[in-house]
C-alpha cells in the first residue's frame, strides 16, 4: 500500500497524454501475449480456448478505448455560472475539474478475471490513480500475466500491484486498510460485507443478477435460445 501511495503522487503529475500513450502501449502488448494468457485461463478456470483468446483481445480493446475516452473526459473542465444560485453574482467564476482519488483496490471475479480486472485498472490509471489488484483465487495466474504486460509497457514501479491469496485470509486486511481510497468490486453477496467494513470511501459495486430477455415475434428462436443459455449460464 505504501508503494502504491508513493507511486500515485508522481503518477498524478504525469501528463494526461502520456498516461494514454502508455495505455495504448499495454493494449498492444496484451494482444501480443494473448496466447499464453489465454492458456492460463483455459487451465485455471476451464474456459474454452476460443473464448479465452477473445477475453484477452477484448481486454486490449477496452484499454485503448479507456485511453481515448479518458483524454476526452478528463481533458475538459466545467464552467459553472456563479449567479445560478442565491447570494452570488456574475462577478465570480468557477471552474471544476476531476482529480484522482488515490489508491484504488480492484477485486474482479473468477469468470472473467482478465477482462474485468482490466476494466478496473485502465480507468483508474488514466484518471491518475494507483491500483492494488486482488485477483480471484481461480484466475490469479492469468491476472499476474496481465499485470506483467503493464510493467512491460513501462508503467512506474509500485503503480500497479497484484496481491494474491484467498479472500477469507486477506480480504478484510485489504478492504479495511486505511491506505485504500476507493474499492471497485465485481462479485456477489461479498459486496455487502465489503460495504459494511470499508468505511467512508467511494465504492463501485457490480453484484450478481439475472436480467430479463425480451424476445420479439420475428426473432430467430434457435439463435435466441442458444444465446440466452450462453448468457445465463456461461461463467456465471
């Protein structure tokens, strides 16, 4: 945590274009390493080889998308008209901008360990944060390979850390650590326990659920049925 805190301070001062440049670089490296990372996914969580490769490639695409959107969103300030509420006149000016939170703790699930880890890592980094990743027990090796790609891209030492272990053993230590400024979690009921222990810090939770599917009269029923089964039961 101390390494992440120290690295974040200098990273926050790194120009936005440089952060984006490094993210585009890691996106390319992820795709170059798709075979070994996909092999880990196959062996760790029994994901079909084709789906495993797709997950890694999608992760690279997501990193590039985050870099582009990050520059667009973070590069804009917001001007607020000062006389839009009582007690103020237009002689004052207000400009708001986004600042980093600090150290982000990311906890992805086992079903898409690489893709859902990247979806937390890339936004945190482009916004000027550092990140501590707690990968799932099943899928940890895949995440270690993925994090190595960030190191190969040239991200500063200590900016991205990966702490492996069972949630029952290290979960409370990480989620209750005073050095954590934000938690991004994807999973199930564990999110409720995290929210009770984390204290007054921002929480981003994607918890379990089954969504409805609306099938129209002109739908290809065979195609619909196959996709409903895949969407409802594959790696959930």
